[in-house]
């Protein structure tokens, strides 16, 4: 099994002055889990020397070329990133990213030596109509490239209706989906039993311990609560204690 991973996603938040929060987070560290902060690309190059990993939030599927405004996986690696989020629901919706595009970005990440955190998850309508597991199956099949291994890929299950809403699935619902993801990975990949599988969506200090007690949950992808060390540190501590 992979080491536990507490991953923060700052989304489109943060100026250079806000990097002081990472120094504060570093001072409070000492937990035996991996910590990753996925920053806006503008800030990644300013984070050398901190005692945790730094990641990007997206990359292009091409290595280089005429793609104004985009950045490649190699560019992220070049400024010190070790991970990149691919297929976040906000990019799937805002930028019309398909499973095939997510798979291509994830493959590009692997080729640049980055770990891809591939996001999947259902909408509230899909949850309500009983198609959650079918949606998960389709996203896993379409978004996770064949070159994925437990060393270069982490899956993040993020129910879209739980992101930034304060609504969290029951632990039974999380358990069902995580067990399903684990089974699908084990069936497809030789090391599928070893992939990290994160939960994401309104993770807070108050609910973290219950979520981390769910079988097959190996960590979290945390949005809003990763912005302040006072909010993120208790989540890291809960993961370390799980
Ligand atoms: O990438 C993180 C997820 O979108 C969760 O965001 P949230 O913790 O603000 O709900």
C-alpha cells in the first residue's frame, strides 16, 4: 500500500505573500504522512526547500507547441513539481475536458516523471439516479491510461456535489465507491491493489478522522481547508493517526 497522502489544492487562490502559510505549515509538520500542496503555477517555482511535495493543478497533453496560456508537464517538473492533478471536475466542466483528454494529460504527466492525481466523481443527479458506480467505471476506463502504475498514479474520488458545498457522503457511500475503485484497479493493473485512492470534497478537521477510517481511503484531496495551516494541519494529523 502507498504511503498516506494529504494533498492540498489551492485552486485559483494565492499570491506570493500567501506563501508564508506554507512556512507556517512546515513549522507544524512532524507527521508520518506525505504532504503535497498543488499550487497555482505562478507560485510553484517559489517553493524550493519546503519539507513537502509541490504539485500543479493541470497540464497540457502535449510536450510543447502553440498552446497559448497552457503549461506542459515537463514545465511543471522543471520548476520543482512532483505531482499534477488531472481531470478535476472544475476543469472537466469549465474547460469541457473529456475522459480521453484526461488520459492524455495523465500520460504526459507520467512521461515527464510526474505523479498524476486523476480525479473522478459523480454529479448529484447521477448519485440520485443510481448511476454512481457506472460513472466511476466509465471515468476509470477512460481517464486512467494504460501506463498508470501505483508509483505514478493516484486516484481521487471527488463526488462533485461534495466539492466546496459542506455536504459530505456518508462513510458507507465513500466505502462503497472506494471498494469499487480498488476492485477495478486490481482487475486492470498488476499493482492495482497498491494504488493510492484519495477522497475529496468538503474534507474538514471535523470529518477527517471518520473519512480516513473508511477502508481503501489512503488520504485526501483538500480544497478550501488546505489554504490555512490552522485548518490543514488537523487533517494531516488525523490522517497520520488513522
Ligand atoms: O481539489 C479539491 C476538491 O475539489 C475539494 O475541494 P473542497 O475541499 O473545497 O471541497
